[in-house]
C-alpha cells in the first residue's frame, strides 16, 4: 500500500515528512515524493523513483525544501509503472491543487474521459492525477471552497482513498478526505499531522483523531476541523495511542502474516473491482477481448509454490466453466522439458513477486515459442509484469510475510474472473448464470471475513495438536487444490511435516502411513464429491487417524465422522478454495506461533526466489 504523511506547524516540514515516510517503508513502495510550501509561496514538488534515500539526497535530507506546511508519499504502484513521473505528489493541470493518495480509484478511466472533454491533459498513468484534476475542475465549475470541491469529487469517485491535498490559494492549510484507506490525524501544540499509519507520527504526538469513511478535514497549525460528506462541520473525539511503533506497523497484530491474513477480504475485493463493476467482467485492459477469448484453444498455467497451487485450482474452475483445456506446470520443470505449446495457446504465469527465476524463465520459453502470455502479478513493473504480453495485476498491496496469504487469495480471485468471463464469452454459460457467478464473486470478500471469525477455535486446536509428527490434508477435485496450499502453509512456517493427497489416491499406498493419532485434515466442500471424500475420511478414522473435517455450512452429517469440524460459508463449489484456505492459513500460523517460531520469517525461505 502507499504511505501518506502531512505536516502543518512551526518547524521545517520536509525533514519531518521524510522521517515520517521512513516509518511507513514497511508498507512497501517503489517511489516517493514531497510537496512543501513556505507561507504564501509556491508549492514546491520533488519526486524520485526508488528508495527514500534517493529523495533525501535529491532534497539534501529535506533541507532544500523550505516551508512549514507539506505532504509526502511513498508509492506502491497500482496504476502505472514505478517512475518519477508516476510518483506522488501529483499536481493539477493549472497547478492549483497538489495531492498525495493511498488507495485505488476504480472509475478513473471514465473520470479521465470526462476531464479530457474539458480540455484536461495528463502527464502520468496514475489514477491519482485524475483525482487531483477532478478536484480542480470542481473548484472552477462550481466556484467551490476546497471542502466543497473535495466532497463533490468524493461523490464522483468510486474506490478507496486517503487523500492529503494542498490548494495554491489556501496557504497554511492541508485538506484531507478518506474512504476505506487508512488515515490517522495527530495534533500537538502548534502542529498537526496526518499519516496512513501511526508509526509516522508517534514521535511527535500520541494524541490522535480517527477520520471515518466519507469524512473530510482541514489541518491548521495545531488544530483540525472535521466535516461530513455534506460539508457540515462535525466534532470528533481525541484519543491517545498506547501501543509502540513496531506494533503499529503490524496494525496491532503480532505478525505481518496475521495482518495480511485479515487483509484478504480487501485484497480480493480490490482485485475483483479492478475488472468487475458488479455487472460485467471486463478484460479489455488486459487485452483479452471477446475475439481473443474465443481464439484460445488451450491454456498452460506455469508457476511455483503457492502460485502453482492457484494454478491447480484454476485448472478445475476454468475447465469446468469454459471447457478450455488447461494444463498446470511447475515452472522449474516446464522450463527444462522442451514443452510443446500449440497454436492459439495462452500461457498464464502466476507470480506474487513477478521476479521468481523459474517462473520468469518459463515465461521467456513461452515467448521464445511465439505463444501469447499473460502474467498474474502483484508487483507493478516487476520483470514478469514487464515481459509478459499482458498483465492482470492483483491488488493485494505489498506482502511482507514470506508465506503468502492475501496475494494467493487475490490470485485466486483473478483466475475466477478469467474463468467466468471465458465461459460467458464462449457461450458455455448464459447471461443469467454469468450474473449469478458475478454476484457470488462479489459476495466472497464478506464470506472470507466470516471464515476468519473461526480464529479462536483454530487457535485452541493448534495448541492441542501442535506436536504432530505428520499431518495429511486430503480432498478431491477443487478440495485437493485447497489441500496443496494448506499443506504448504503448515510446512513452511511451523516446520511440521505435512502432505496433501488426493483423497481417492490414499488407498494406493499412503494410507499405510496413517496410524493412531495421525492428524488428517479432510476437506470436503464439493457437493457432488462429498460422500466419496467422507468415505475416504472414514477409512482414515478406522486406522486411528485423528480427523478434522472442513466443509460448508449445511453438511452437518460430517460431525458423525470427524473429531473436529471447521465450517465455511456456503458458496458456489468453484469458489470454495477462497473460503477454506484462510482457515488453513490460521491453522499453520497458530501451529508456528505455538512452537515459538516467527511465521513472518521462516528458516531457509525468501519472499521471492530470484535464483534457480
Ligand atoms: C508461498 O507461501 C511461498 N512463500 C512460495 O511458495 C511462493 O509462493 C513461491 O516462491 C512463488 O513466489 P511468487 O508468487 O512470487 O512467484
């Protein structure tokens, strides 16, 4: 996610802003910038690609920027490559408005077209520049105050934002607006602050206000005035922050992994909204228009680790819905086995980092064979994103923990969108079914939150079974794909050996390993396979296994068979992985923490495997 900071006080703003941005570095970024003004003087803007030290060098540690009022930004790219041009702060066409933004503007294209009709031109690829010009446009069109123009923009924009805005004709004032993205406001004698997160201001004050959704504010020197979306002034309670800076970076969670597990609903929702307005799934931006979709004869998905597990799930969903043949390959194997890629093949490379060496090599092999490639990537401007013919960005934001959670789920949502869109365009589902699937996709973020409500029971269970030598995850069809990811989460952060097995395959050897007390986690969410998986689970139980059953609400008969049940909200059987895996992530997390391990930094593992 991006980081924003704002300062309005008696001291030089730039050094304070830089220091605040350093406290937000954990949020991940690829460029940064400052906008500072000295009294009635012009607003001076400096931006730089890369780490904060580049910006610090460019501004002589902030000393070259004079003024006691300013805003700063670290950018995690969502629209537009990492570059100085795309870095914030962004300025309106007539330089009357300068702003920094954390969030995603979903309808920025339509707003851009509107502004272009009013002779606006743009220098960047960002959604933020659109917002800045919209605010300027409203000030002129309606002769509005800053608050008036901001509230009009808020009612026009669809998406999420934490905005800090300077107006050329309002020296000594900083305006704020918020919807869904985090923002905290601090005050102390003669100074006021705003930031995406508490660590950026804790050094200066612990007395803070929380601005709520669809609210606005104006920072003066030592004070803040709040407004509701109707432009009416409102009162807010001041509170005191009691926790320390490190805890604040993790949003109050003990580990980044837990924070990111609970960021999944938003990561999934933002990814869905990047291609779906609730009525249509539009893939034109990734150059998969209807003709392209109809021309696909075969799909090969290539990835590593958890991204590969997304591919396994994608194979079930895309094949079942669109009837396009799908092959899933481990990138480390694919790149060396002289793969056969046919006419009208689409190769999809899935990668959170976009830098995994094996996946990048697989992409290059596909391109060498002249095959169309699509990247599903979380890091904008990463190697795979740049080299693939087209890229579908997951909007999970930076993922700090080595074990992927929210990026995995955002990738799942991306492949669900592809599967539903492909099925509709190729006439495999009708308009009514298409809308039904879209409605169900739209309901998934809330259902993930519901799944996560089970965390206390999972924490208890993990404490009870933390010393198991072997753990088996079994499932059929889509549930097998789920088991693959659940098992990897357990292995990589708790160091307990586990194995995912197709439930129907157990009797071909592996069941000989099951003995009294062996922990077996049976996943059975596929209605048409429910009975078969249940009988596999009974086979395990009869050999002494301790059986955990995961199924959808309604399949209560499972309790006659298993020792411990985890229920997930009902959803279409194609999408159950997205609701089951969060529970398995929590299980792995608690097993790890119970062993006194740090799930954020598991031994021997790197966040991105950029070597073979
Ligand atoms: C997942 O928890 C692991 N950290 C690992 O398997 C990861 O998914 C794999 O290395 C692929 O990384 P990528 O998505 O960045 O390409």
